[in-house]
C-alpha cells in the first residue's frame, strides 16, 4: 500500500475521532508491506502536520486538534510496541537521550524521533515534555548517554534551550537540536552553539549514524560568549518588565479605543495573552538578534486572526504603543519597525482573485 493512500485513510480516522480505526489502518498497512519507519514518518507525521494546518485555518476546533493529536500519539505507541513473539531490537548503536526543551509542551516531534531511533537500533531514553536542565544533566550523569537530542517547537523556548545546550556540552555530551523553534534551516541551532542540527527524524538518525564528536569538557560558557549582543541588556530588561509592558499597552489600547472598556473579562484576558505573546517573541528576537522570529510570528498571528474573521490591524496599533514604552531600546525599536513593515504588507496584500482558464 502506498503511503499517500494510508495518509488519506488515517486522516479520515483521526478526523472522525476513531482511535480504533486509526490503529487498524496502520496495522493493515504494515500487513501489506509498508515498513514501520515509513508508517511513522511518511504517514503519521504527515497526518499530524495536516492536523496543525487544519487548526490554523480554523477548519477544526482546538478540541478536535487535541483529540486528533491524542489519537496519533496512541496509534504511534501501538505501532511501536512489538508483539510478544517478536524480539526487541538490540541497542547496537549506543544510547541517546531525547527530550523537549524546558517549557516546551509539544512532545509529538520528540516522541516520533525517539521511536524512529529505536527502529534504527538505538537505546533511547525519552524524557518527554519540558525537562528542566538540572534534571536533564542529572539523567546524563546516570546514563552516560552518547548524545542528547533536544526538541523545540516554540521559538520563545530558545533561551532555555541555550542553557540546556551549554550545560550538556560542559559535561562532554554532544547536543543535536531539531524542531521549528530552531529555524527551518537550523540557523538558531547554530546561533546557540549546538553540535548538530537535523531537519527531521530521518536526518537526525543519519547524523547520529555518521557520529557526533563529543565536545571538550570546559567551564560552562557564559551567554555573552555565544551571543555578544546581549551585553546591551535589552533582552534582560524586556523580560524583567514583561508584565508592566503588557499592562501598560492594554491601558493605552483602551484609551485609544474606548469601546474596549466594555470588553468582557474573557475578551480582556485574550487581549492580554496576545500582548504577552508579542512581548515574548520580541524578547526572543532580541536574544538571538534576528528580526525574522518576530516578523514571522506577527504575520502568522495575523493569518490566524483573519481565519477567525478578526481584523489584524489592531496588531499594528499594539506594536506602536509598545514601541512608545521601549523608546530607549534601539534594538527593540528596530525589531518593532521591521515587524510592523512585515505586518503592514501582510494585511494590505490583496486576496488572490478567481482564476480564469482560456
């Protein structure tokens, strides 16, 4: 059975919330000769990507997205567990630790990677979501892992990832990073000094098989050793004043738009959450000194709002009010200007018209 056909069948199952049918689809495909790695990476991973796309386009609800993800996780677990009469794969290659960055709750990519590596013959310690760096290091001392594979989906977790990377390397354990947080081309993984970056699970497995050199054990690097631009303290000050920035911007928005004063508590809470996300992504962009993180988040957010019939122009107003508070922060102001430009281009871009055929 070809993967595309199995993708369609699995999507139908998860869209209907039918866990048993999802497992049956995968078992039938395996019986028809589709290998386990292909089922993991060419079927389950592709369907999970579609789940995210459908949610972003507002074609499925948050509850449906959670249910579909849970079914995919269960299906992956069933697929990964061998029948009792089938021998477990020997740990021929070595032992690795797969973990999410501290604060990262998106475990699906890490779990997918862990199961792929087990198929390739690695002994995998899968630590799951948001593992604090001290606990990760304690685990490495106990297991003598050959490498750590660090997964991150949300860019705002990059500062935490940096702490984990330097801590692992300080005890001589190499780190491979992967996931959307590190950039589509791995630019932020390189920025934070990882030993390796992989675009996907297959790439990670191949890189591990080729070998990753252990870093020399030296004193833990200071953040400014990798990121000298942080010496200006803008990142630190923005993080420390996050609550104040959000609160004042919300007040300024209400003064600019008096109708906001009649918002319900839920509406005010959502608005405050949106502002907090903006400040968080601004801080992350300051941390890695890259405007793309901030601009991409803004245009993505605008797309999400538009899919839900919410005008995205309010984002531009909010950025202007935030800039007024950060007038003494030249790097932050530059990021806000670039983000505003990207956002303006996005919201003023005409929608594609109907196509005609001769």
